[in-house]
C-alpha cells in the first residue's frame, strides 16, 4: 500500500513536470523579471566607478543575472511548482474580477517606472509589499452610491463655483473642488478611540463632518466619486489622505490657473500647488483635511501605498 501511494505521488509530479528546454526558458524569464528591479536597487546604492561605457554597471547586471539563475536552478522544482500555482491564482483573479494578469502587469510597470525615478528604489519594493491598511473596510466605507452622500455632494456644487460656465471642459473637477471646500471648511478632527482604528462610513461621517484622517479621506473620496470625479487614497506613515485625478500636464496648467485666479485666490496666494505623477504620467492633487486649497502642502511625503477608486 505504501509503495502504491509513492508511485502515485511520483506519477503526479511527473505529469506536471516541465520538459526541457522549457523549464530553463521559464526560469530565465523569471530571472530577468527579478534581475531588473534588483539591478535598479544596486545601481542606486553602489558607488559609480565611472568606467568607460559604464562597464561596471554592465558587469553588475551580468553578475546579478548569473547569481539569480544559479539560485533558481538549484530550486528548480520548487520554483516551477510555485510559478504554476501563481498562474492559477492569477487566472482565477482575472476570471472573477480580482487580482489578475492585468493587475500584475500594471504593478510591475509602475514599480519599474517609480524605481527608475527614485533615489531610494528599495522603498518602492517595500511599499508594494506593505498592504493598504484596512483595505476591505475602507472600500466598503466609501459609500459613493449612498443617497445621503450624493445629496451632500450635490448641495456643495450648488453653493460654490456654479457660476463658472465658461470652463465646461473642467466642470466635474470644479464641482469636486466645491465638495472639497465644503468639507474642509467644516471638518472637525476627532481622534479614534484609544488603541482602536475605527473606520467610519461616509454616511456616518457626514452627520457631524467629524472624524480622523481616514474618516475624512473616505468621505471626500465617496463624495467626489458620487459626482463623477476620480479619487484615490494615499497611505503614508501613520496618515491617510485623499487625492483627485486632474489628468495630463495640459490639464494641470488649466487647473492651476483656475485654483490661483478663480476658485481659491486668497487661499493659494503665493503658495505652491502640490501633486503626484503616477506611472501613466497622470497628475493627482492633494485634498488633505489640512489643505486650504486643492494641492495644498503634504503632511507626509513618503507614499507607502495607494488605493484608486476609478
């Protein structure tokens, strides 16, 4: 009986065994995918010897490739089985609308783009490994389709900036700025219970316009999304704040003019518009509760994670 079970196990392993040379091809592709971000980290942290034709960097990349290849070959069976299981998980995510192949591609592209521009690219890796805090609770709390939330957002658009008819191309963003002004001019910061991270829903925070930074971010994101804007939440060290998608550089120039010359003239006088550029070169403006105008100063610069609600 024991021998039969052993044979069955061996047959099962043999059935899923990748034939040569495909096993080496798969391992080499994985090697390259791992080597590129590792090289970017090494490139930024190792001393530049300033050799001709950057030979030191070429040798560095080749060394990384060789070391990873040797490690993956030594763990070939485990590596191939892990890849197979990972592909199954991604397939399920793609079919049922979860984390799938497209998500992996977008995350990898964003990571490489960010690492190439960042003086500390290892921080990008860390930020990707760290999950967005209370992600499922936060998503559930952003009740953008709640009638009370949408009614509040509609009310804000009728109170502020509704006379700028000539800027029709940016009507939605202007209306989102009206929501920003209504919330931030009335927001009352109240801490969570000691030792507990309390996540209030948007409709709950709406009642008294009070709460901490994540409550403010949830309400702002819900109201903006309820009237057609695209918000995202940014997680930094001990803080969460909302941003709004502005668009391209051309869009930013127009919005910058609107903020400084039409909408928030006094609040933004002599001030800088603060923003982030994502992996698609799209511009996002800060809408933190501490900001007196869209694009106000950041409380914390280092981004640990983001949650986009498009």
